[in-house]
C-alpha cells in the first residue's frame, strides 16, 4: 500500500532525502524533472509545441528544468515566467541553466501571456506548498491557462488545488497530472477530477526508509499490497474449509440482484452458499445458479421469515431486498444473531430509517453504501473532506468496515484508517455492480478473511475484473455480469 501524506509530511520527506541520501536539492529537482520528461516523451512526440508557465518557487524550478530537458529532446519550447514573489534558490539555478535557444517571456500582467499554436501547456506555477487561494496575477494566469485549447499538464499538482484541504478560489483544469512519489489526498475525491484529470505517480526516489516511519491514516491500494492478502489453498482442503455464507436477497422484480450476488460469491471461492429468497424468486435462483442452495421464503414477493442462520459463517443482506415491513423485522432479528454481516442496498436503507439499530451491527461486519445510501445514513456534507470525516465517524460508531463505493472507493476501518482503491473504471457505473461486490465480499468473509482484508481484497478484485472486462468489451457495453465472468482472470492477474 502507498501512504498518502499531507503537504507538510511531503516537505519533511523531501528534506530527509536531501540530508540523508545525501543529494543536493537541485539534483533532486533534476531527478523529478527527468521523471516528468520521461512521462511526456512516452506519450507525445517532438512534433508537439510545448509551452511552460512557471511560478517563482520550486514548482516553477521544475518547469524550467522540464523545458530544458524537452529542448534537448528536440521539442520546440516556449517558457513564460510569472513575476511575483521571491524566487527560490533552485528556481534561480534552473533559470541560469536554461539555454538561450529557449524563448522566455516574463509575465508581469496577464496580457503578457499570448501563447501561439501551443499543443501542450505545462502548468508549473505552484506545487503542494501552496496553502492559500491564488490572487492577483496568479489567479488571472490560471484563468488564462484554463482558456487554452492545448493539452494542459500540471507538474505534481494543479496550481491552486490544495493537497489535503478543500479548494478555495481557482485552480488549473489539467488534463493530466504526473505527481511525485505518492498520490495526494485531494486527488481521490470526485470534486478534484475537473482539476487533476488523469493522474499518475512518478517515483523520484524519495527515501523509502524514512517513508516507512511516517504515520498516516490514508493509503492507496496497490497490486503488491493486495497480493499479500491472498491465501494459498491447501492441496488437501475441502469445501468445508472455505466457509458457508448465506445471502438474504431478492424480491418481486429483483431476483436478478440475488442472482448476481450469488454468482459473485461463488466466483470468490466460498465453499458453500445458501440464498434466502422469496418463494417467487426460488425457481430463478435454482435455474441461474445451480451451485447455490436456497432457503425459499414462505412469501412469494419479499423476505418475511426469520430462519435459523447460526450455522453460517457470515450473512450478506440487501441486494434486491425491498423494504417491506416484514423484511425490516427479519433484518432486525438477524442483527441480533451476531454473525458478521455484509449490508448493502435496502438493508442500509432500512438502517437509515432506524438509526437506533446501528449500534446492533455485529462486530466484524462490512457496510457497502453508494453515495446516496451513505447520505441517508449520515446526512449532508460540506465538501469531500467533510464526507471523509463522516465516513470515519460512522466506521467508529458501528465498529464496522465502511466501503463507500464510487471512483477510488474508500474503505474505512473503526480505528480511523482509510484505504482508497486503485482499480475500476466508468464502465462499471451500471446497475447490478454493487450486488456483485456484496456477493464477493460475503464470499471472502465466509472463507475466513478478516473483515478489513475481505473488504480490501473484494473491492480491488471487483475493480480489476471491471478493468479486464473493459479491455475486451469497452466501457459503453459493460454490464454487471461481465465482472463475474472476468473475476477468474482478475484472481489470476493478482496472483501473478
């Protein structure tokens, strides 16, 4: 897992690297510049005319270094230096190194910025050290940059966007943001996407030993980190070793949700699966998922019976469930049994109507709301950072794992840590994908994975299956069942 640091911690990491590698700060800047240039030349050839807009600090120094290196690669480059504030030492050194063959325009007022037929415009105004809204000429320059038709690329972070606080004022709308060493917390929120565009981490060799000593509650999920969670199957194991899950799902017109959750649980490797579903959905389940057993409810339309479930290892409840009064009573009774639960969809909607039940959620449970369900549970939020705090608070209050679904799905633990997912794509924004995730996590929980690990592994594999499916099917035609079909490939890919 990659740690997500505050801007202050990033400065400390830079300083430690400079002192203990040891390396001069200008040489560390050069390393960063080469990382950006390597990223650029992999994507754009020298037929692209490049403009670089530099501020007076170290981010501007990065921009000057990038301009020089691109010129060495044969790219036509023009540099604009916005005059204002005291230049940093490394900015001045890279200004001195800039060859005379690169045209430089000093910008003292926004009208001095007149880019002509620029294909790529690089934003190097300000980096993660910025702590206040942009004003005066810098605010005007951001607006001018955003008005350009060129491909806009921000070095490390879009100028004006804080790394770990809500945006106040203006910021560059970048199409791409190659960022140094680690993701920034603000990158992981939907409100930041118009500014960051697609971002990618560039390793610039900051000190890994010191990084291990830095404490943070926020993490970016990586393939290597998830691979360590996978358990190897014993040659002499049998189905009893991989748990028995029960899914409580389905209602009239929503048998498909139960089918998707059941198929996903089985593809996640659970030993045995039983589905409690209305009698009207029973035949559909038996025909669609013959590997699953069923407990048909006496009611044909909705779940109404409290059955004996203590023989199971976990309960998944919610997909297609409906909110009939009798179903509410079933949820209430199952909460009292004390088995770990995966609660989704209508199970969460019922809880939002009965907030006093939240304290009855069994230990080791996992809640998987989307944004609408989460809002019904906690109320409104001011911004994405406030929403993150509400997520942590709910995880602590329920003593459960909270999985807030969406791009960069966030997984919160009761002790305040949050893991952000790195897999998945917009093609997964289609009905039924949440039911698939519920089934997957329930299957992993029944197999004996701890709740935190089951949630991380399930969310990562869910997104990975979507990414593998998109390679073959594209985003527009993706449906929830495709994730289940590509889940075996996702397991194989994760195992290496």
